[in-house]
């Protein structure tokens, strides 16, 4: 090779001009040529021979000498400072046999040895904990541990469901309780994984950040003494002065956004620092998301409220149907606001395979911020919450609240209200209880409480067949079935009870003529007369609708979103940006012609480095053209030869 050559791996190159050879094969180029793949190239233009190689290489080079087996597969660690700090990742170390070394005789020597041994093992365990492998394992365990939190009912979310699950799974309940599966996110094992992951990430990031900051403050390392040892290498001869070649190389590398400077007799440059920035950003983002999760769990508040049309809600603790909060949440942190449900609108697909599927599902509300805020109108839809000063009001569910009037035996109204009933199927068949707590007196004038289990269907079907069900969720043909009980509802016992269920332990049913529980199905406007003149129940023509809302404050949501976006950005940067170094040396040869050497070094995944170096070599060759081959010396005739 007499002029320019770039080689990596096995092959033989005989080149008289500028060429780049990477791979198996032979390149013979009379000018500056390009060959990609394995084979032989004879080309009159500038180019690169690229392939897949491993092993040794032989080169016939009249200008600069041979590139031998020592060039192949060089590791950065074999190249001194030129191969150092291409990454801030800590080096993996095997488990040593002993950290204490040789033990000196006597008790003092034993103590000193024990201190060294203990300190060494602590340092080794710390390195393992802060390694990326362990961090990934802990992250996987954290994700795995969250699965039972999604499948098993949690006390922090719904204690009623937890109680129901325990009643239905008596065998597994003790096991789940010992494993803390009903309180996954506050369990000892989940907290341990969480804290270890947090410590691991911090212990990994802090030293790498300082190391990377030091790299940014420094300059790319100087060129090794022998550039031929680098995995990607090219050389050619030029008549340009070495200083001019160096200046041209410095300008070219800076133009290509390399950090470049003159170090000794060569130009040193480096590019791809954003790879490490992306790597650090990804891990910092994981910490941000962990912090956001902790903040959300400690300072969150979440509660539900069922609101009938015309009724309202004020964001105070007593207004919630159910309320949950983090351990550090303060009731005074509830955002002051209120709203009124003006109207709920629900429309459904009337026919076809999607019959009954909701088409419109929205709640029109009037809300006010603070105690004296102005009224404002808004519409809350599924996945389109109403946001008020950090609190979000989500629309969850919908149902019907038939208006029912209860009168006593004297005809006096003792109860009149819209009674919300809970849906039990997709066609909004609903159940509930009408409870008369005060105001009712029996025929003897004694105070008594009434209870009416109710079953409501918006579109009545099954009449005459001993069945009652709804065949469509809209109010097409509503009907209400009631049973009647009298006695004590048990609300004065101090024990909480479900408002949608009737406790009949202290109640007696009204009986019909057959001696069975008195019940009747009513259409809007109809009245059910209780036996023995005990009163009546009227199903009014007005049927209101209700909507269920979830009011939540999640202070960590914005932080978690920012962390997730930053993590994706950092991951993309760390995967697609390659860090690499390029050196250019121009020195005058023994024959007075300048010899230009270019070499590159990158991490093992820098697959595009040979092509990039070839492009740089071609550009620099345009500034420092290849010198012509030296003319061979004239042959001297042997003595006695014929003239």
C-alpha cells in the first residue's frame, strides 16, 4: 500500500492511491476507490472496502510499513489513555477470594486482617448493589411485585372488596395476610425493593455524573504512539506540509462537530458525548419517577361521590361517600371548590350488534372555586375530567334515581326523595333500598321505621313470565318493584351499614293475603297500598339520573410524566448515539514526503466508525492530495552482460 488505506480485520491490500479496506478481501486501487463487501476492487475513484473481519492482516506498503496481527481486535484498555473513559460505566469485578491479604501473626494482625476483610466485602457488595445489572433486576422485581397489587383487592382502595374476597377465600386468606398481599404497596418486601432500587440508582449515577463532568472539562486524549494498533486505520502520502495537513484536519473535525485539539504531533478529537448524557438522563429519570410515586402515595387524596341531578358537592371530608389519602396528607390541603350536577346525558346505540353501547356519556355541572368563587359551567366526560386548582373530578358511572313518596296511614307525607339505585348489568337493571328513618308512626301512634328493597328497570321486559329485567339502558318503559318491611333499620346502633342494602334482622315484612312478603311492581304514577292501612308508596312520574364522580389530588402525576418523557428521551440517545475518537498524525517521512495517518476508536457497538473514518479520510485527502508513487531506480547492467 503506497498511499491511503483503511483496514480492519483479515485481508490483503495493495493500493497506490486513497482507499479504505474493512473486511475480508484484496483491494487494488489505482486512484481513490470504494469497495463494499468481500472481494477485489479495481477502482479509479475515492472509496472504502467494507466487510466483516476478525484475525490478522497482511499489507504491502512501500510508504509506511506493514500493519500486522497486533492491529486486530485491539481493546481500548490496551491503548493507554487513548482508550480510557469511553464510558462512565463501572468495570465489573469478579468475587475475590479474600480482601484481607496475608494475616500478620498475633491478635493485632488478626484484627487488622478482619477489618480489611470486612471493609473489602462491604465495598464489593456496594459495587454490586450500584451496578446496572442489579438495578435492572430490582426494577424487574418492583414491576413483578406490583402485579398482586393489581389482581388482589387492596385495603387502601376498597376495604369492602377485601372483606368479600376474604369471605369467599377462607383457605387463602391467612397466606395472603402473612404475605401482606392486601397491602402490597405498603408491605415490608415491596418497600425493601423500592428503597434498594432507589439506593442502587443513586449510587450508580452520582460517581458516573462526576466522572462525566470531568471528561467534559478535559480534552480528548492524545494519539497513541502507534496508530496502527487501533481497530480502524488509514494512511497515505502527500506533498503537503505536515503543519498544513494538521490545520486542515483540525478544521475538518471541528466542522464535523468533533471536539478537537492539537496534542503533540497529532490532532485528537472525540464525538458522541450525548450518548452518556442520555444514559445519565435515563437513570436520573428513573429516580424522578420513583420520587413521584412516593410523593403520590404519601400526599395523595382520593374519594368518590354519587350526585343526583339537582344536588351538589362541596370538597370537604364529610361530603365524600368514601375517602382515602396518603399517610402525610393533611385534610386542610383539600382544594376548596363545589359543584352541582345540572344534568346527566346518556344516549345509546338503539339497534345492531352494538345495541345499548353508550354514545353520549356526559355530565353538565356548575362549579365554583373557593368559598365565594363565581359560578362556571363545564361538561365532564369519561377521560375528560374537570380540573380545579390541582384537583381532578372524573366521571365514573351513571344510574337512575326514581322519585318515591311514602305516606303513613293518615295520608301524611313522611318521605319524598329521589332514591339512587345501583346498576347490576349493562342495561342498568338496578337495586337499592328506600329507607324511612323518621316521621312514620304505626296505627297505634308508635314511631317505626320502614324499609323497601327496590328493583328498577329502565326498559321493562319479562312481564307475564315471572321475570323482570331490562332490555335497554335508556328510559323507554321504566318499572319499579318494591317489597315492604317495618321495624328498626339499625342505623342507631353506631355500626356503619351499606345504604344500598337492608338489614332485616330487626325488621318484619308486611304480609300479603297468602302470608308471603308483600311486594308489587309499579309503573310511573302508580301507588302501592300497604296492608292494614299502614300507608302507601307512590312511584312518581319524575325519574332523575345520577352520576358518580371521583375527586382526586395526585401531586406526583406531573413529575412522573416528566420523568417518563425524559427517560424515553435518554434511552433513545443512549441507544442511537455512538461515542468515538479520531486521531490524525502528519509527519515528514525519510524521503521528504509527508505521511498522513488517521485512526479511529469507538465502543464495540460503533459499527459505523469505518465508514465515518473513510469519509473523513476522503475529505482530508481533497485538502492533502495523494503524492505520486516514487519512480523505481534504474537497473545497473551486470558485468559482462551484452550491451
